[in-house]
C-alpha cells in the first residue's frame, strides 16, 4: 500500500519523464514513462507527484544538489491534473509517497550494514541457501544466527549468505539492493549480484573487559586535537568557538589542559587560530602545533590568522600553570598551511607537509600548497629555511590534505594522499612513488581512512609495514554538492604494504573490514593488533557530508 509521507525538494530526474494524467494516492494511477514503456511505481519504494502533472518513481531519496530537504506542506500547492481536489506538488516541490512495508523487524542485535557488489568469490562464503517463496532479511538472519554467523546477506530476492568475515567488498548504493523479497514483496532482498549485508553487533563486555564512561567532569573545550602530555594531563586544542570553558578575561577558551585525576579543565591562552592544524612532540618533549585557520571574528572576539602559526607547549605537572607559547612576529611557518600533516624526524626536528593556503572542503590548484618545510628550519638541498616544492602534492590533487605520514627506520618518510603513496628521502629531496591504492581507494581528507604504522619488532627485523583501512572509492571529480551523504558508502577495504624492496614489488595486500568506515582511527593494542574505531559508513568528512555511524569497532591482526 502507499501512505502519504511528506514533501521534499526534488533531487534528480535522470531517465524519468511524466504522464499528463496523474492522481496521487492510487498505486496504478501513478505512472512513469521509463524508456519506451509506461509503467506504474508499484515496483519502487517511493512515488511522487510534481508540478501538477509529473510523476516520479525511485527507491531512494537523494540529497545531492540540495534535494531531499523537507519543506512546508503548503509549498506543494498545485492541483493535480487528474483530480483538482488533490495536490500534486509544485515547481521543484514534490508530494512524496512511500510504500508501507510489512511489520517484520530484524532479530534483536542485528542491523543493516551495506549494499555491495557480489562476485564469484562471494562476499560471505560460510553458508548459503535459496528460497523461492519465503525469503526475507529476517529469515536469512535467523538461519545465519542459528549457525553462529555474525554476518548475513540477502541477494537477488531469494538468496541468503552467511559468514564471519567479508572476503571482498565493493560498496554500492542501496538502490542497487532493491529486488523484492520472495517472502514479502514490500521488503527488499538485495539485487542481481548485489548483496545487502546485515551485521550482528557484539554484546557489551562485562567483568575484566568492561569499561565505563568517566563522569563528573566536562572538557569545556571540544577535543578536536588531543595529546597525552604527562601521566596526569592531556592537551586539548580546538577552534575559536563558543566553548563553555572561559579564560581569565571571561571569553571562551579554545585550548585547555585536562586533568586526568580530577576530571577538570584549565583554560589555555592561544593567540592564533589553531583549527585545522597539525602537531608533534619535539625531541625535548615540547609539543609543537603547526598551521591552522584563517582570521576569524565570532562570538564577540577576533582571533588572528593561524595558517602560519607555530604554537609551543612545554608540559608540566597537573598542578602547574604551563601555557601555550606563541610569537607570530618571530616564530612562524614560511607559508600558509590549512590541513597540513607533520611527523618527527630521526634528528628530533619535525617535517610539515602539504595543506592549502586557505580553507575549503577540498584542495584545488589555486589554493594548493605543494611543499614541505621543517621546524626548526633547515638549510638543505638549496632551500635555506624555506618551503621545498613537492611534485607528489601536485599530482594528488584534489584530495591530498591531512596526508598520512610515517617516519621510517631508513630515515625516509612514507606519505599517502588521495589514492597514491610515496617514500620521501627528505635529506636528498627525492620522491619514490609506490603503487597506487587498489580499487581506487582514497585515503585522506575528505575521504579519511585510518592509517597505522604496524609494530617494528625483532620478529620482523624492524621492517616497516603500513596499514590503511577505510576511506572511499568515490571519484575525486565529484564536488561536495554531488555526494549523497545518505547513500554513498565509504570503503571497507584495508590495504597493507611491507616497505622493503620485496614488499613494494609485491604491492598492496587487500583485506576487508566487516563494514564500510570513514573518519575512523587506528590504535595499536599491546598484543600487536589494531583497533579500528569511530567514524561513519556513508558520505565523507567535512561540511556535513556524513550521515550513518558505524555499528561496531574492528580488530585487524597485524601479523
């Protein structure tokens, strides 16, 4: 059946035209000319009437190009061509109807995960069966759960697959998983070679593995950047905003020291705008924070341009009063950097790489900063303390800000941006390109993946290996307005490479997480495994183009 849902701004019309006789509310009366045939919207999830005489059918509501936003019902004020007593949208306003599905909830603890392309090497290969008359997501999940599987998937309307790990995954839009289920045609069971995956969330741990949220304190400042500075303190750096923690002058702080013992925050006095910066510890224990955000005047206070900022913090005891030190007139970067990355080198100094010369959703040739520099400054390779050009940061446009950067035992630097990677011999200014990430995986802002340098141990002869998990497979030609935060899935791919001659020749080894993930973090655990946590499943980072959270945290074995 069809039920009235709401009114939305129209998003897309691709391959869809209209019939001049439309009466919304009648399933067989909502007709669309698709290609050379007239057909009803009965096989779609959504039907909509627009401009009095236009009908549109779809299985999704797209947010691309500003669409998908609910507006007042009064804006759908045009009479229907087939029945003037009813309303059929208006100009670029669509009266939307949605199909009411049968009440058949998923088993407790299970959730929809993502739609993915399936192949002869199945995404889930633990157990499978088909049922031409009674397949639904719930019946498939029940069959998988009975066999102690943690993942279940439905495909082609009547097929069920189970597994405990994802063997390969190429996430696609949910619209590709819209074949009606053989057991209930108001529900969807994947598509032709399209698997809708469901996941069982782990139960909350108890006993020695349990954890609780510390209460009794408020950080006072949004924890955009956080660093543990002593056994009792953390440094917090944010952007200029209306934080509840106040400085001595009564104005909001955007930096703080968090006391791990008392769960209290002490405000810091930052001079330049530190949002979108990078930071590292120097060899003497000083934390240096680099780059930042342009001049900002908000909440009754102006803050200086921080794009060349260098902020120094010498940690002290929790009872101390150490503060951020800045002297922009004398201590600053040689160029503007918004979203740079940095890492400490073997000589104790820091290299600062990439970024933009102003803020924006992503980079472009006009605002790119394709260089690197050092703090303290170095007279090296003919550049006396100035920034050094990098072809890599030209070739990786537009998505190359906040690159992944790791210092290696060879003294070289591993750098990844967009879908490319290199080894930088900064002592001789030589860039050695590595193989591109497989399957178009993009790994840095705004398509952030988790990046980790795996443990260097006697067992692996201290040979470096990097692991990059998540990100996105979307084209880097898409603008922010063209990305659909609800339906464009992130990447489930993990790429790893051993960074010696044999490992580089072998290329990237690909594994898969149980769900797509973007804006996540990777943490090395004491047992050498990697915890992948936080982030979302759809959209990208920045500018509100991110929607669905990830359901579980993942463990990747580094061996």
